């Protein structure tokens, strides 16, 4: 249904559907209308309460006792019996660990993960990220045309993550397949047959994480997984094997998919704005803030979830206990109460960093520094080497059918060879 027709025919809760094809193609007109219509409303299509405003979402992130993270990784559509059996038969043993637990359980695991994922370890990755970007540019961006997702953004972030985790580069296809299955299974609305197929893929994905943890438990190395497995908390206790494998599983998913989306969105938006691209080519000191503006303007994580532990008010709307909330980060990041002229891309925006794309509070994204580093380095190298880069005339990005993750699946570009 078109936005205009939907507005005229029914209340917003009756027609708002973040899995509708028109929404997936361009969600921002729908998010603007949703934010204008109501700070909070119940969406029949997904059985969630939708939250649209920056201040409300920020408050939700900062109040775990009222807004639990327990449903953050729960399937949007409950598994059908055959899908549940596929997970069971595949020895799926993921447990609530980081993204989907609340303090104090979250605090304990986060402290251990922080020890393993130190700022120094991230900073030390810059030379590798740059070398990898330069190699990809030389080998894959050399004939005057390319697909920036397939030829650059799809593989580069996962290879960076593998270097930190200690995963063999040959696992790229299996990890990417597992990530795709997880997107559809957890954040999409697959049919029962699609759900079963994705469940089998999820089980295979779990086996990668589990095997890696078991290997590092036996033979530690100088990598994230070894540190994660062997680091003890204040009471001298290490994570269980299931907890460690779940942390690794989540990193093997979100640790690169979100960055692939960020890189795709970054080039899609900056190349469509020729003045912004020209300014970056002329002055690369603009790049760090341009990355923040892309995170605000077109986030690779467009929505996230919470569940109420008690009846409460959100934005002046009464929400019952046990309600599933879909926090529309894409709407919050264009809230005019926070960002002036919010629908305009402005790479010099002074408060661009106030976006909520990495969350807020206790669950602030563990990999945010690494994502920022990769986006900055890739933009520095590509803009330096290909100043004439532009979108191909037939470039028409498509997006994965899910409620949370957004990034073009392909992005045709050309340049003066």
C-alpha cells in the first residue's frame, strides 16, 4: 500500500508494516509519518508496540529494569514445530548472554568481553584494515566499474573480524551463509518452509562458534576467543562453553553484517550527493564526521527490540506489561527535536554523533569502535584512489527483508578508469 493511501484509509497501527516491500525500499517517509502520527503505537502486522522518538528510545535503552533486553534476539515470528526440531536436531545450544540479558548478568559477561575486546586491540587493527582495503582496491576496483558490496563491503568486514577472533579466512562463505539465515529467521517473516531451511542453517552456524570455542579452550592463542574463554570474573569464574560460544556466534553475525551495511549505505548516500562526495575528496578530514552522519541518516541497524517488565508510560502512551517494543532507530535518528533539517545529509552536522545507531546505555554496541575504524579507513582509501567514483546509471539497491538490519545487497558504481 502506498503511504498516501495508507494514511487516508486507516490508523497507523493498522497499516504500518516494516516488512512491506515499499517500506524496505525506502523506510524513511513511513518513519516520518509514524513519528508524526504517534510517539508509540501498536502495529498489528508484527504484534509489537512501535516507538518512534529519540528521547523515548534513549530512555528505554537506559532503563533495563523496566525495558528488558530478553527479546532482542528472539524470532519475530515464533518457530514452527519443524523449525524448532531442526534447531534441536542440530544441537543448537545458544543461551542468553549479552544482547538479550539484563544487568547484573549482562554486566558480568560484558566486563569479560571488554577485556578481550580492548581499545588497543581495535586500534592495532588499523594497519590490517588499510592493507586489506588497498589490496581489494587494486585487485577488484580497477576496470572502471564494480559492485561495491560484492567486491568490497561484503567480505572486508568479515575478514577483519576473523583476524580479531582467530577464524580461518576460508570460513567466509559459511559465516556469511549463517548470517543470512539468522537475519531471515530472527528478524524476518519467513514462511514455514523458509523458516525450516534457515533453522538448519542456524544450527550449522552454531557449530562454527562452538567448535572455535572448544579449540581455544584446549589450545589458547593470542586472539579474542582465547581471551574470552580463559578470562575469569571477579569471583574467579569463567564463562560456560555455551556462554562463550553464544558471544562468538553473535560477533560472527553482527560483528560484520552491520559494517557491511554501513559501508554500503555510506557509499550509496555519499555518491548520490555529489557535493558531499566532492568535499570529502578535497578534504579527507571530513570523513570521521561524515561516517557519523551516515550512521544517523541511514543506519545499518534501523530498529531494535525490548520487552516491558511492568505496565508503564512511553511517550505519554500506556503500554502493558510483557509488551514487545520495536524501537525505530531510523525514526529517532531523524527526530527534528534533536536534529535540525533531519532529512538532509549534512557531513558537517555538529551533533551527528547523537544518533542511536549503536544503542545507548549498558548495551552500547561492543563493536562500535571497530565499525567506525573500518568505515573511516575504507572511505579514506577509496576516495583517494577513485575520486571520480559515482553510482552506475542502473544502480537500484535492494535490501534484505527484515525489521532490524539495513544495507544494500548490491551497489553498482563506475569511475574514470
